[in-house]
């Protein structure tokens, strides 16, 4: 049967976008034919266990919920329903919250659900508020049986409560529910009637077919449209016959009908599809109809007529027909003859149709389209070229490698990225061998890109060839690309070969590429000593020209043996080697290098070495237990203004009172004011939460002294930040988790652990909390998804006087606090003058794990003279 593609008159000259076609395909092919959970439940209606499992009310999902007996449930519901009678939206506390929790405890137990249902039936007949009844209806939607049908059926015909009744009854599995909906249709009108009809459609209630047949031509268009849609959802041959005689636009409903009928009566469904494909319906309907017909025809069925019509549509002068053609291509069976016929019209189509058609051919995954797609790579249209390059990654073969590599070498930025992605994705017979040959002797213009692709594809069998290129290739760009690819192709036991390249590179300029590759292979070797071993082994006899790179590599594993080699190299008579050794120590990833760097910075006769060592020593401060000591010593070594500036910049990353005191000394020196001001502001932006009065005074002083608007603005922001919070604590020492097998979270929280009497009995680490919100999420920031555990946090609070104070704490789920070892009761406590130890315990049961904590005066106002610290 041939499809008639009518000459369009609505969308004659408008390009139909790919997004629109995809949306149409989803709307009429996937979504329309999808089976709802109601459909599934109806099919298995006799199997109540299966239905309850599907709706998560009888098993599985709720198995870990706490259970209650029927007497307790009855008492709770009587109390809570009474308390909810005046419920209004927004009140989620008290009886409302308890009601939801209580009902969750009843899910899965049908005896408890029937008990609750009886209470709800009676409740709906009281004078409770609309919102309270609505909450009860939400529960009846989940647990309702045939018993609640009568009261909900009465609600259906009441304009005020109809929506509520529909919501509760729509999922009810009893036969009486269908009867209640059908009976309500004749007793209502307008919007209420349309709503009831919509619910009948959702339920796919075939018993309502005759009732709906009387309404498809109703004078009320809202009711007529609802009846047409419902008949489409019911999806029987009888409902289709009714729709075909209706006066309104029934095409969408007929598509739904045909999709459902096709499951049991392909011939009847085919007739509907054929009628719609030949009709004057809009192009989306015709797309859905043609796709429906194609799905009814198994692969191998003669489709010549349809394929010819699709090909004609793709080259049509009518935009609507072209859109139909593009949308239907993806549904054509995966036959190579069909692919060739469709691919044969690619170069005859409008560019935007070519683009979409090429993507569709790629989705088919059929290499029969390869010639047409490859030719499109030279199109004058940018988007067609990009579509071709992307599709070649799906259907290309060995012959596509050079094409893609050349496009990557000469194309636009977007085309380069697409071509490289496709080179990585190419699959099929002979692909790997073709790549191997091309990296050795391919065209010079594309060889470098082929080498890159081989590395990205992880073609480990190409390692030996790639190594020879990396070692011997005269073209520096190709050689360095090969070196980089070795990082992807090497295995852990091939590290010696890469270190050999570092020792005897073809050119010194290869060093950067070699370093990157060696570091990549280091990541495959978990043992740091094994990483360092081959570098150390070759260092002694390596030529001086190679030693700077080897020294740089040694600070990656940073073992003790590696440190000894680098430290000794500082004394080398070759200045390039000694410079490289100091630079390597300056980038050392741990604190081990600090003393050596200080010694060089304070005693070297070389100004360059002193500067390099001082820079590295300042960097070490970030790893020190007390960074201010390092910064202070570094400042004494700083001989030139730029060195002082460097130390001040480092101080800006500290967050202690002592760091601010060091910076203050330079705030009066005109040479260093801007750097000192910035350092003080940077420290204060993190430290301000711990010394409100001192930090505010410092920021105001900076704002008064500086002529820089930028610095004033930054200082002002620190003050604004502080004013948003009142005594919040954001820096802590945090313990490890306390968790006892077989104990729930409440039990663990109530247990007394040694740390409560002696903080040295726990292992502590620093815990910096984000300062943009009060609630601290322990799962997100520290521990991940854990349950049934507790953790301790502490810090020091300095008070200038002895004074009364108050805690403001909250947690999901438990929290308590101690001041100087004494548990705080009723939120009130007293600071002693000077240093106070403040500790909290936060417990988690299940679900989320958050807490908040701040201290204020007893009247909730700010305590101006407090300082928080970790020392």
C-alpha cells in the first residue's frame, strides 16, 4: 500500500527542526503506546499481591518501616484525625506530620490498611476542612478498596469535591470503581463531567464505551474532547469504530486506539493507520500512522511502496512532506537495500534535510550508507559536514580513518572535535590493523591525528610501534604526539622504557611530553617506591642534560630515597642540575623538604637559589601544623620587596589570629600596604567567624586607610558576611565515626565514650564548614551515606571575661554539647575567662545527617568579645 503525502498548506516554507521531529516521534510512538501502571494492574487484577507490590504498599519498599498493631493505629488515627479537622495548607507540623509517619507504618499490612480505610470513610462524612479531607483522599488513593467506593462516588458528583474524589478513586482496583465513574457521568456536566471522563480514560474502562459514544458529538466541546480522548485510551475496536464516526478531530485518539489494538488485532490497527496516513491530518499524525504501519510489518516484508514514498518525501518541495520523510526513516526496517535506497537521495535533499537524514542513517548503523555519508563530509553546509563526521564514527570502516584524520587536521574547531571523537569510536573488521599501518607510514598531514586517536583508543598492541616513533621520528610534532600516546598505551611493567626516553630523549624539547606520559604510568603503579625505583636507578649515570627532567619526576612519588637523591643534586657543579633540584624540592608534595629549603634560602651564596628556595619554603607553610611559624621565619629571610610581597601573598592563605598579627606589621609600610591589606582581608574572610570584634575593627581600619575602591569593597564584604551570622561555629576538630554493630543510632548516641571525659581519647582532624549556610551536612561534606552512628566535634572559645551564654543547636537527628567537660543542660552555660573547650556530639539514626550550632548571650544577642580557634 502506498502512502499519500498531501501537498502541505500550513507549513510550506518553514524548516522543521530535528528537535520537533524527535518530540513528535516521542509523542506518537513512545509515549502514546506506553502502558500505564493502571493497565498493568488491571491485567493482573485477580493477583492482589502483585498489585500491592507494584504500588509499593505491600512489600519491599516499606519492609524496614517500624510496625504498629491495630489497637495502636486506631488510637493514633482517632487522635490525629480529630486534631486535623481544621487543617490548612502550609501547616506541616504536629498531627499532620505524625499522620503521614503513622500511615507509612501501616503500608504493606492490609489489615491495618482496611482499619485505616474505615476511619477515613467516616471522616469524609464529617465537617472537617477541605484540606484535611484532601489529605485523607491522598491516603485512600494508595490503600482504598471496594469499601470506600460508595463515599467517593458521592464526592464525584459534588462540584466542590469531585477532583478530590477522582484522585482517590482513579487507582482503585475494585469493579465498583468503574461503575461509580460511569454512573457519575450522567449526573454531572461541564468541567466536572469532563474531569470524570478523563479519569475513565486513565482507567481504560471499557464498560464506559457506550456512555462515551453518546458524548463524542456533545454540544459542550470540553466534554466532547474528553470523551474522544478517553475512547482513544480505552483502545478497543469498538471505541475505534465510534471515533471514526465522530465529528471532531479524532486523529490523535485514533492513533492511541490503533497502538493499543495492534497488540491483539494487527489487521484492524493497520486499517486505522492506513486511513490516517492518507488523511488530511497534520504531519505529526501522519508520521505516527506510517510508523505504526511499519511496526506491524516484520523485517523481510515487501515495503517497496512505502520506501519509495519516503524517498520521494525527502526530496519533496513541500516542507511538511520532507518533515514526514525524515521522521519516518528511523522506523524503516534495518535492511541494507532500504538503507541504500534512502542514502541514494542524500545529495538531492535540502541541506537541513541532509543533516537530519545523515543522523538517521547513522542510527540505523548500516554501512550501506557509507559512501553517501562520506561524500557529505565535503558539503558546503557546515551542519551537513558535522553530521557526516559524527555519523562516520558509527558506520565508518578502515577507509574512514584517513578522511577523519584529514578533517581533524584542516577542519574548523568543532569539526576537529567531532572528527577526533569519531576516530575513537570507529569499530569493525580491519580497523585496528589499519590504524597500526597509518601510524607508521600514513599521510604526513593526518598521521599525527591518527597517532593521537590510537592512544585515545587504548590500542595496547600498538605500543612497540609507537615507542619506536617516540624514540626515532625526525618530525618533532609527530614524535611528541607519539610520546603522549605512550602514556595511554603503557602498562605498569613498561615504565622502564618511558624512563629510558627521559634519560636519552631525541631532543631536550621532548621533556614536557615525556613527563606527562611518565606521570600517567605512575598512576598505574600504586607503590610509590616502585614509581621512584627506575628513575633513581638511571639517575647516577644519566647525562647532565637529562637530570633536570629526572629530578622533576622524582617529586611525584616523593619517597625518602627520592628526597635523598634530589637533596644531593642541589650540590651539583652543573648549575642547571642544581637549579632543577631546588625547583623540585620547592614543589615537593609533603613537608619533608622544608628544612633543606630553609637552609638554602638562608645560606646560599646564589641569589637565584635563595629566591627559589624561599619561594618553596613559603609554599611548605600550607602543609605545616603551624604555618604562621613558617611565614614568620620566611619574612625574616625576605631581603627584597618582591620577596616580602611573596610572603604576604602566602600569609593570605592562613586563617589564624597569629597570621593577622604578622600582616599588621606591614600595613603601615607604604611599600607593602596593598599586599598587606589584601592578605588581611583574605585571612579575615575565613577567620572573621572566630573573632567578630577584632575582625570588624581591622576591616574598618583598612577601609579608612586605603584609596583603593576594590580593597574597600572586599573589606566591606567581609563585614557583611559576619553580620549575616550570630555566633555560628564553622571550624572544628572532628572525630572518626562511632558505630556499634547491632546498635541503632539512638543507642549509640546514648552511650558514653571515653572522649566525653578526655578529648585526647579520640583521633581528630580539621573540619572546615562552608560559611554560606547554617546547616552543616555531615553526609555531603564528610562521611557519605551512613546511618546509626555518632561523631564528636570540638574547638576552643576564648572569652575576655567570665560570662553567661546560651547555645542554639539543632540536628537531624540528635545533638548535645559540653563546655569545659561539663554537659550543657537547657541550653544555658557559663564561659570562664580565657580558653574554653567546647564539644558537641551529633547522632544519626537514618536518612539525612545535619547539624547547626551557635552561641549567643542569654537574650540571643551577639557576644562581641568571643574568639573561636582550633588552638
